[in-house]
């Protein structure tokens, strides 16, 4: 299932129609067995700028540690930063988060940092010079499907005192390691 941003009245109507179903499924659906969400996931998708609608690809891995009704996660993703750079600057998106598990749904918050390579450097090189971007705070909702795949919606905004244009990230992926 591919997620696309909803806009205007159509999105509002669709969300209001779907929301009650999602809540019922979350409350009565298959609960994950203790630790069942734990593992490493390979994910890919896109990030959409809230003001401009500009889209950029994002991919990488997320490691989840699930115990009881809570989880923690670390992630390392790659994306291209928008701007006048030719070619675009490649950036690592790294961070960690925590949250609650209800049914097959993981809801949480994360602290994120982007590390960008400098123009002319190889961003994959360990010794490549990097610059830090703003700190980012994220809220996420993830669904673990019965086949173990994952879909994630993330709302991103600047941490207090930092400048960052709010974005929305949609990721889908599969478990690659338990």
C-alpha cells in the first residue's frame, strides 16, 4: 500500500472516515507477541516539505528493541538535501526514539540530527568532512503487518531554538534481521 499526502477537504473527509476504523483495529487487532517488533528493518520512502511540497527520497535502516508495551529505536537513513547544490548534498539522518506499543501500532517520539557532507567530498567516506544541521523532533506512528513488514508516518519539526522547515516522512520496509 503506497501512502500519498492528503490535502484539502478530500483529505479531511477521508481521514475522518478512516480514523474510527484504525482505532477499532488497534484496540481489537492482533497484539504483537512480547518482543515481536524487535529487529532491524530496511526502509525507504520520501520526505515532503510542509511549506513547498518538495519531495526527496530517503532510505536506510531502523533497529527496534521491543519489550512489553514499550520500544526504543535507533536509525540511520540517507537523503539528499534540497538547495542549489549540484549534485545535491547527501546527508545522513541519525537518531533515536522511544514509544508505546498497542496492538500492532508503535507510537513514539524521536530526536534526530542530519549530518551533511561538504561539497566536493565523498559522503560515504568515513573521513569526509561533515556539517551538522538543526536538531529535529519527530512524532511517529508505525504499523507492523502480520508478514513482519513495517510502514511508518513521521511528522518532523525543529527542536526548540533550532530552525528547520517542518516535514512529513513516509517509510515502508521489511525486517532484515531479528
